[in-house]
C-alpha cells in the first residue's frame, strides 16, 4: 500500500511538492482553503475583466522549463510564452524610459544615461551570471538542514565571487554612479526583499534574471501556470480537496497522523480527517505552526517570529477602465518620487508611505482577452511594510487617488473618469484570505541572517513527519523559488521516509 502524504495549500510550492511526491510513488491528497488552486496566484474575474490576483512578473523561464521537464513534459505543452519588449517602462521625475529586451540596446541605454557605464554593465553582468548559475544549481536546492550541505568545492572556491558578505547596495555603487541606474539595479531587491544595504550582493543574480533572462508573459495570464501545474498534478494522481479549512494537525507521540478539515461552504458540514504518514504545510508557515499545532509541537516561539525581518506587504488594486490608455506598456514602474524615503518607510520606520513608489501591470496591452473590447485592465501595486494596522477603505481610497493622479500626470491623459471597476486588496485581506503572517505578501526578507540554514526549517523540530514548503522557508520568496521549494521538501520527505 502506498504511503500517504497530505499537503496543505495549493499555491505554487504546495502543488510542486504534491507533484514530486506523486512522482515518487506516494498517495497524495492536497487540501485547499479556496475553491480553485493557485493560492496567492488565483484568478479574479468581474464585468469581463480578468485579473491575476498576485504574481505578475514571469522571470527565470529556465526554472519553469526545468520543472515541467522533470515530469517528461514542457512548458510549451501547457502555455505559450511571449517575451516582452520593452521589458518594462520606468517613470522617473523627468519622464519615462523604456527598458529594452535586447542586451546591446540595454547597454546603449546605460551609456546614454551614464557615459562609459556600458563596460561596467558587462562586468556586472558577468559576475551576476556566475551567481545565477551557481546560485540556481548549488544554493537554492539545499534544504537548509545543516551547514555541512555547503561543504561543496564549487561553492568553497567561489565564495568570494558569490558576494555573500557584501551588500547589493555597495556592489551596485561600485559599478554605477547615476541615480537612475542605481535604482534600476536595486529595485528587484527593494520590492521583493529588503533594503539594498541589508541584502547580500549574491542577489545581483536577480539582475541577470531580469536583463539576460528576460521578462515574459504566459499568454492568457499568470493563472495559466497554475492551470498547468494543476493539470500535471492531477495527471500524476494528486487528489485535490477544495473549500477545505484545515483546523488542526493531529499529533500523537510527536508523529502527525493526519489533518482535521471542514468544508466551509457547506453549513453544518462534518469535519473530515485526512490520514497521513507525512504532512507538508504549504500554507503560511507561521499559521501552520501557531494555529494548527498545539504549543508543545511548535518549533519556533512567538518571540522568534516577531524578530523576523519581513519582505513587503502591498496594497493592490484591480481596475477596469472603459477606454484604452495611449502608449502604456505591459509593466510600468513609477519611480517619480524618492526611492530612499519609501525604502526607509517599508523597512526601517515601518509606516504607511507618504509618497510611494508603485507598479502597474496592464495585461490588456499584450492580451486582448484580459478586458472587454475597447477597455483596459490595470493591476496596481504599492509596496508597504508588513504588520501595519489601520488598513481602512478610506486609506486605500486615498492612496488610489494619489497614484492615479501621478499616473495621469506622467501619461498626460485622464484615468479616474474612466474607472468602471475597482477592487482593492491589502493587509487585512492577506490575513483573511491567506492566513499571512503580519499580512505579508512576499515572505521573509532576503537578508544574510535569513538565508539557507538561518531560515525557518523545512522540517519540524518537534513533529518528526511534518515538513514545510513555500516563501517562509527555503529557498525563499518568489514564484521560481516556490517551485524549487516544493521539489526540495519532497526530496527531504523521500529521503527520510522512502517511497
């Protein structure tokens, strides 16, 4: 008889773990709170507008390809990819600049902004390429269970080239002086990780992913990835149970025997017990530990969690316009205010931002199915500190007006009078919808002291057959790391319990 594993949560990491466990020959049940798979990457539709609710950037196409290849299939069998060119547009105080997909054109842009910086870009990218190759092949697949995992000759001889002990801020400043170029190279870590001065220069690998790997769009939206992973998982035999609120992980003699769950869509629904030889928590790590386990079975204290440095949360807006906007790109970054001030407000003072940077995705520029004919689909994101309170409709409306005013000024056209649909999503929604610790959107910040073995462990220290996957454990936040996280934890389960 096959061994049974129950996976909690059908986000990217949960579905990845479930599929690898099924491939290894296990009987896999995946229980999910919502009525569809995808977790934070669900799809939302209203009035003919189709919105990806969470992730909107498709970077590191090689990681997705590798994922599907391991199951004997390819990305192309599930969805088509379009490389965006320009990759995105940046709005600075003196106007917009398009970031070209072609490297030579990108280098020419650098030379135009800062004469002579093209040669420094070549050097920067050569170093970033090394970090990307070694980081992806050697670092991110480590389960973080012991420092001995890193006793690897390739890692040892290249430790200084990996720049683990240098900051990305210092690293970028060594190559570029112009503030625009500095902001361009720092934004991936500021938006998704921590202040550049607290982020290891190793993460310049993200610049390689951006510039060399390219920015892509899965035709039909990011939910196409969810559909692909779901279809693959089902074909492997994974059983999905939707609308299931897991209430408790049952533990006996430090062994998880299964999970208690209830279908919250059916009034008076009886509790269901999913028996398990192993449980994998793909939901928010903090929630699984503090809400689904008794205190004696928790690996980490409340004090431990309070000391974690969180990546940003965000305020999201899903907006439908009754007209098309002239000249807008698929991805736009509004850096027309102070980069440094907003960074401090996210990570240091941890307050609602005064004049925030923000990001806009207009998928209808590339995908005509995303909005009714003649209309525009906008996804707006303001990075904010995790753990903030006073998340009110009044506050959300104030920020919406603030950033729309700035968009109108930069684009030179009206937007507010064309809004026919608007939905916001922020801290309280991240908590209610995803049980997100402090309303986080991206997990833990990528600081040196929250890397590898210093992250919350992918295996419980108190319950011998309880494992974790996702953005609060190894390897970290982001869609590609989530795919890898599922693979890593599945490998640890198989190593510990066989097939």
